């Protein structure tokens, strides 16, 4: 059993909820296939990279898709959450890192939404544009682009 495979308690909760089709060819070990599916979902790796200890990856893919269409996953997740009775705790391990020079940056005035006014040639009047919304920005920032106090 690998480190993150289903425990015996989890398997005892899940096993009765799995589809049971007595006719035809018997399915391969459900626990092994479920561990393969969970490995793939946990790591985010492609299906083809599932370790061989879980069997052929096509078996995991096909079973995952069939059970998704049949609603088996909804029943499993509901049963597991009820079996733990609120003892599940989740931690989001994502983190957002900022470059060291950006962490204590100096606060600046907001940049105008219509782009920088300093890029206009001196002979163009920004107030003559069609939208008419730049006039207040020109008065606040002037042609130099720095805010007047």
C-alpha cells in the first residue's frame, strides 16, 4: 500500500456504494483502480503517467468517466463526508509570492485608464478626442503626466 492509498476505514465506507454488476466479466480490483484515480487527481499528472501498480491507465480513465456519468462519485463523496462527521479539515496550500523589490514598494498615484498622457505630441490637444472623458485627466495631470497638487 502506497502512502496516500485508501485506508481500510475509507475502503469500508466506499465499498458498499460501488456499482455491483454480477453479470459479465468481473471487474478488476476496485480498490486498486480507485487508488490510481485518486493518485491522478491528487498529482494533476496526465492519465498516462499513472504508476503501473494501479494497473493500466485506460482502466482508470474508463472507470472514472463511466462512474462520473452514472453519478457514483456524488454518492461516494457524500458518504465519505458523512462518515467523517465533520472531522475533515482542509488547508489551501497555494501561496502567492512577490518579488523582493516589489514587497515594500512606494505607493504611487493611479495611472489614468486611457493610457499615459505623456505619449501625445505637443501639437495634439487631448481635449479634442471624441470621447471627451480625458479633459478632467488633462487638468489633473497636465501634459507632463505628474499629478498637480
